[in-house]
């Protein structure tokens, strides 16, 4: 049987069933301070592009209640990126 790395787990997108506490990154609407944007910001410039977010496993659109939103550009100001 082949074993593959769980990309979602490394990005904090899955919960650990053995833990009695839920990690902040397993919550869908955590704050940016609780997340590590460097795992998504491939070029380290402090801004996340749609392509960087997709490459990290996020689906579009990203809405204003998502922790990643504040690192992205919402050019039309509608609270949605990547629509």
C-alpha cells in the first residue's frame, strides 16, 4: 500500500481525532493571528495571490470571514476574492 503525505494536515485543514482540544487551525473561521500565512505565501511578500492559495489547497472564492482574506487583494471590495 502506498502512503502519501496529507497536504491538508500540514496546512492545518484537518482535525486530530486523538486530541481532546481542537487546534485553532482546524476551525473554519479562525483569526489570522492563529494561522501561519507563510505556509501559503510562497514568495514571502506578505500577500497571497489566488494562485498561491489554490496551490496550497484552498478553493475559491475566499470570503471576508476566512482567515486568509486579509492577506489577499479584493479589488472590487465585495468581500470575495477569486470569484
